[in-house]
C-alpha cells in the first residue's frame, strides 16, 4: 500500500475540509472519513458531500482508517494524534499544523508512537477559515512540507506523501526546526507585522479617517490581519522560539531605516529599497501564483 | 470657467499619463497637452493618443494651458511649479505628489505665486510605474486630496477640483500637515515595512529557500516593495518629519508584541490580534475595492 484506501480527517476547518474535498475528487479517491468537535461543521461536511462518512470519535476514526490527518488548531494536535496512535496499532497519523517542533515534542510528551507519525504542513491558506471556506483546489500546485524524524518509518512517510500528491500538492521534506525557522520568516513575521500595523493605526487619533484614506496597497498589505486571532495566537505562541530572533532581526532592519531617514542618509535608504525590490523581483517566480491564496 | 479647456500635464509617468487618458475620455474632455523630460515617454504618450499635443518645455506648457499639473517625482515638483507660475501670470498650477508640506514650503522658497497653486494628491497608485502603466480608470471612484492654504484662490481650487472630478475621482480637502500625517500612517509606513521585510529576508541565510516557501499572503504583503526605489526614497525623505513618529509608534507596538510573546502573555497577544482584526473588518468598507490598486 502506498496511497491509503481510507483517510480520516479530524478537524473540518479550511484545511481539513479542503483536503477532504480534494481527495474526494482525486483520480483514485480514497474513502474519506471525518470528525469535528463542532457538530455543525461535521453535519455541513456530510451534507455537502465533502466527506463520505462522519465518525463519532477520534478513536473510531483511527480504527477505521489507514491514515488519519489531524487538521485542528495547532495546540490540540499532539493530544489528538496521541489518542489516535493509541487507539489503533496500525493507523498512520499526520497533521497540518503551522508549527512542527511544538507538535513533535508535545506528542513525545504524550508518549505517542512516533514511528507512525509524520508531521506535515501545507503551505497554503487564506484569511478565511471554517468549513464554509473549503476549496478543493486549495493545495493544487502548492508546497506541503513534511518533517519526518529519524523515528518515522518509510512506509508512513510514503503514505502521507502519496495522499498530499493525490490532493495536487508538491511534497518536500525538511527538518522540523528548519521548517519552523522558514515559516517564522515567511509567514509568522508578516502576520505579526500586519496585525501590529492595523492595531497601531486603530489606536491613533482619527483612526476612522486613516482607514478611509488607505489605498489598495494597504488592503493587500493587511489582508492577513483578517485571519483568525485565536489560531494565530496559538501559532505565534507555539513558534515563539523561532519567531523571536526573526522579529529581532526585523526590528534591527526597521530601526536602521528609521535612523537613516532621521539622519538624512539617503544613500542608505535607497540601498535598502533597491535591495528589497531586486530580491522580490528575483524571487517572484519562486512564490505562488498571484491568484492563489 | 470652472472646468479648464486646456490642461497641461508635466511628467507622463503612471499618474500623469493615467490622468491624461482619463481626461481625454471624459464627457467634456479638455485639450490635453503634455511634457516629459524623457523624450521616449513623451513620444509614447503622443503615439498612443494619451495626450493631444506634446509641448517642448514647462514654460510652453504653462503659457498654452489654463491648468498645469505637475506629476513628476516629489522632489522636482516645487521647482517645476515655480517655473510654470513664473512663465504665465494666469495659469493655475497643481501637483500630484505624495507629500504636501515639502512641496508647499519648497515652492514658497522658490518664490512661486501660491495664490494660483493648489497642492494635490491622488490617493491611488500601483507598484507599476511609467507611461506604459497608464490606465484611464486609475482614479475612478478614488480619493484625491487637495490641500489648499489660506493663500489659494477659490477659483484655482474650483478648477483643480473640477478636473479631478472629470477624471472620475472623489475630491476632498484637508490641511497639508494633516495630509502628510495620514499618508505617513496609511501608505508610507506600510511601504517601509514591506521593503524592510523583504530586505530582512533577503539578508538571511538560505534566502532563496525562504522565498520559495513564501505563500500567497507574503506575495500580497510585499507587493508594494516592488514600487520604484528612487520614488520611494524621495517620498520617505520628504515626509520624514511625519513618518518618524509614526514609525516610532509602530516600533512600540511591535516590540510590545515581541515582549508579550517572550513572556508568554497570551492574553495580551490575543487582545492585539483581536483588536486588529476587528478594526480591519470594521473599516473594510471605507477602503478601496479589492480589485482597485
């Protein structure tokens, strides 16, 4: 077996329900089981045909599936994964959390069988969330990072890889700590900046007028600040070990720009802007397509 | 006369050429004259019919037009406006610069006739630039801020207002210093953050990989860092008096978030994210449409 016959998805939010939908329309579609702590989300997923069958617990999902994917908020992943691994001695378990070290150490703390666990993260998302935002093309052509450890079996890795490939994603592997550093820089830091910018403006006098004069660039720039606050609190807290040095590096860059502006050091200001523009243009082709979000 | 019969546009970049095009297709289209220091841009504007006639100097443009709009880089505006005002005793002069205090004090220093000068700023733009980016709908429904002073005549203000309204814009007035504060917060600060973020990542080890894992949110977030570095050096330098306190306020917000993360103050992290999301959602309807940029 490489591609699993029965995939259970625990947590039917944007990521979980989108994966369910993508697998259901894949060429060799597995049977998709689903569970969510929120009964309304689970009912919606069944009614709309996003999943084949609703199961009534994490344990039931583990016993009935070859592969169980935990797509719940990052702080709940380790506990759910441990329950799933304990409920069935053969099921392979994976997850979709935006932070990998915290999930792995949490699962180790729970005594989960790490041989059958493959930590994963689809680098895709949206400021939208919940089952209503599910999109069967969310992962098409997008990168999914898997962070197997020395303990992970080759079979487990192959099953999880095949599943994401069936959903249209490009699978790549890296170490958990490297994943967390990369995501701190490319996703968690930008979210912090967008939230901080909007909060900073919202706290200024005449804030209503400020937003009225915010042009299209501002809307784009702050779109990610419409993401779920609870979800992002968890991600930022769980990845703060990697995020903190990244934030400090950014603060150093920013205060250097402010000092250059204050002291009238035009050459330094221009050099920063030019380096940034050149880097963005150079790497633009590596980033996702503009319409993909 | 309210709407002018002959409008000269000096500087046929994104803003100037877009205004020319918008006026040419307006119901009671004025005759549009154009000049640009770059001969190729001027030729392109003529060949594509963006302007009716090319003139061969700022002075000629001033003598032949009722209204002359300076749409050149912000640091050159005061000098060009002064030349235009000196060349003809009746022409009304306006501009499109992103900073208003610096333009007005520069023009005062040049001894320009401030009665016939109306400082203006269309709050529209794009990371694209140059005559090739000209778009006759760029100002449709967008805000144009005029910052008349006590010296500005009512006639001059009415002529400039009517011209922007003909181009489809919504005209609003505020004081020059207030304009500069509002734009520092809503436009100049986000540009600094986007440039600083890309520069910060570009300076990190493994930067190529970082950009490869940057998802759609990052692309949106950094789009404004593809704007012209020279143009933005000038804007940031010219508005640094208003920008510096705004940057400091942002740095305070950001470092408070970092401290809250480090100290595990989850309630404070969540409160910031919630305030930001709520503010963005509340003010979303005030911002420009998502497709307008």
